[in-house]
C-alpha cells in the first residue's frame, strides 16, 4: 500500500508539487499522465526518496520514507524496481552486467540462477543475444528496455516506471504493456507508470491520475477518464491519442540515438 499525502516540492522558488494526494493499493496498475514539465518525474522520484520532498509524506507499506531511518529507507527502496526516464544504465557495464547488478547486490541467488533470471528478464522485454553489448551500442528504446529488465529482475513488490514506452515503436510498446500486465498477474507486482501513451493507459491501467498545476486534477478509471466533464482532461486525452509515435529500429547493432 502506498499513501502520498499533501506532498509539496519546489525548486528555487518554483512550486512544482503543491499538495499531491493519492493512494495505491496492492495489485493496482496506476498510470500518471500530464503535460510536459508538470512534475511527473519529480513526483516519482520523491516517492522513492531520490528527491527530498519539502513537506507532506510518502508512506510505502506504512514506512514514512521522509522520517524513517536510512536502514528502513534502504529496505523500502529494495521493494521498488525503478525505471528512469533516461534509462540510467551503467555505461562501463555490458547489458548482462547491468541487469544482473541488482540480483548480485540484493539477492542470494547462485551465479547460475542469476544468469537464468537475467536472460529471462531480457527476453521478457523483447531483447535476446545482446548481453555482451555496452549501453553505447544500443538505441534509446533498447536502453529503456534494458532498464526495465533490470528493474524487474529481482521481482520487486512495486515497479515505478517513468515513460517506459516513449521512443518505442507500437509493437514494442505493446510488448511492454503486455509485460506489465503479466508482472501483475504472475508476480503480483503493483505498478505506477508515468506515460503519454494512451494505448498503454487503456490496456494496462486500472487507475489514471492526471497531474496538473502541481496537483492531481483527476483520479479515476480509464472509462471514467473517457466520460470526464473536465474540459482540459478531455482535450489532453484526445490529443494524446493522436500524438506522434517515435520509431525505433530494432537491429541490435545500430548506433545509439
Ligand atoms: N533537480 C531539479 N532542479 C531544479 N528543477 C527541477 C529539478 N528536477 C525537475 N525540476 C523542474 O521541475 C519541473 C517538473 O519537472 P519534471 O518532473 O521532470 O516534469 P515532467 O512532468 O515532464 O516529468 C520542471 O520545471 C523542471 O525544470
Ligand atoms: Mg518526466
């Protein structure tokens, strides 16, 4: 269970989050939508303690991540697989080592089990036979998928993803959507995903939150979103449905984008 209560965050006098409130129950698939620069990434980072919030609280399984000890914070962070908007892979490690990193650090799996799990997770995100490549040899979309494989590898209780399908072609976006549904059904993982991808929202989310002017302007199911009377929300959804799709070539030896 995640409880976000009255969260405020400002940078240099600019108020980005002004009293954000919402809850996420076990097994939910939440999509956070909203215009560029509205604070979606900041919100996700405050929820995992990567950015310190100014006031309010984020409780993950009853642990207040702002007030708990650093030991409890670490233990809570271990429950969360985080996929950064910019993938954030270790450039000096190859793909296999990037995905296996958390398994080595956080689990007591054997070398063989780590190998199996790593290859399984890479296959789940549609990547095979690229374990020995370095991040610099991957396209943006491939890096993102490696980041996702790394986040799910140790079967966290929660997964927080910042725009997992941006930069992917429609087929790969669909693979990622299916993957997150499967993570919920097979591994019971609760997900919070920041996205602009309305196909993802309809396919995966059971709750949609819209961030606008530092607050949650809408909270409801995808069908409630479709029937909303909120004019801004209506326009946002309609425009997002026909937004640009960035194509990704999927050959593994292409240069970084
Ligand atoms: N570390 C930071 N220092 C200063 N300003 C920041 C920082 N991180 C984000 N911001 C600002 O917060 C606002 C929201 O950013 P962000 O959460 O990245 O938006 P988005 O909704 O597109 O993910 C932006 O105006 C951004 O410039
Ligand atoms: Mg962002």
